[in-house]
């Protein structure tokens, strides 16, 4: 018997090709430079001949956008129709760059909400070594920590000339020497406002809108107030009594009078204070 003849594909039915699919565009070098441009690929695909069919959802979205493009305003008069559609005008110029917005990762805390942590070796009554300021190198006694986080210290002034001062804990070295100051009564007014610098008369007059001469030289020198003298004397008297009550009174007095210094070959990070 004769073999049956194979049927030819009819209409749009075509036989599947065994050749692999080739993309319309390809790279011609290692830097991914394409053979055809985007415009040329657009022509090869004949995408401009494809009719875009709008779905009902897209049509409704376009109508809503067109309705939002104008504002209905009421107009007086019998022959004006009562209302009119006024289209929103586009701006004449648009910004070329969008301003970057800083992302806030966590809520900001003001200075009042900051936590005032203090090192474990900086307890009231500890002897500290000052590392900066006009009294650097002197040994002082820590009285308490203020609300701002600064340390209230004193020499006492009778021993080494260091008065009541505020010092940051970054500029002190804590030692193992302790003085019992539980019986030392500090005045209640010793706070941050007590040590606030007073403004000069020239600056206060200028801020108030006065006609103060900015080139005038004032001969007024700083003078310690009677209030500070009284507080310093009271604190020194109580602190000297606490030093005397300890078993090593003479040694502590000489220790507080001496200045701290480093000789060649000494390493501060390896020293025990």
C-alpha cells in the first residue's frame, strides 16, 4: 500500500520551527553596547501599529482625572448660567530638582531629656585631677553632679586656690582617694544658674535697643560677689572639717596641695591613681 500523504498546515497554522529563538537586539561588545537603538527596535516591532484598547477601569480613571482638572465656581447674574467650570492652570515653570527630604529615623531629644550618665569612679567625695582650664593639674574634691551633667568641684580654695567650679567629666581623672562628705552641707542655690556668666552692661544695653557705644572701653574688672565669698567660706570650712576628721588629715592636705605632673617614660593609661 502506498504511504498516506501528510496534510499541509491550513490557514495560520504553521509547523513549529526547531531553530532557537533569536532576540531582536543583541550586544556587540563586552560593555553591553547594543546593536540597534531603542527607536530602531520600536520600528522593527511595529509597535506603533498596535491599537491600544482602553479598559472600563482606565476610562473611568481618565474621566475622574479630567473632572479634577477644573473647579466649579458660582457666578452671579441671570444670564451667566449660575456656575462655570474654571480649569486649573499649570505653573509656568517647574523645579528642575526635587529637594531631598531628610528622613528622621528616631524622635529627637532635647537637651533636657538627655540622660546624664557619670563614670562609676566619680562619686561624691572622690579626689579628681583637673586636665584643662586655668587650674589644670590641681587635685580637687567632687561635691555633686549638677542637672546639666557637669561636676561641682572645689579645691578646697584654702588649700590649692581652686574655688567652686563646674567641670565636665571628660576633663578629669578619677582617683581612688575618697573623703567622707556626708556631713558637708551644701547651699541649695549651688546649681547651674548660680554659675551662669553675667552679661556686661554694654551687651545688655545693645540688646535692649539702647545707644551704647560699641567702641567704648570699660574699665570695670570682674569682682567676686559677696554671695560667692560666703558660699565658698562655708563649703571650705565644712570640707576642711571632713578632711581633719579622716585618719589621714595631714597627708590629705599635702596631697591636695600638690600638682599632678608626668615625667618622661610614664604612661598615663598604665598608671593607677
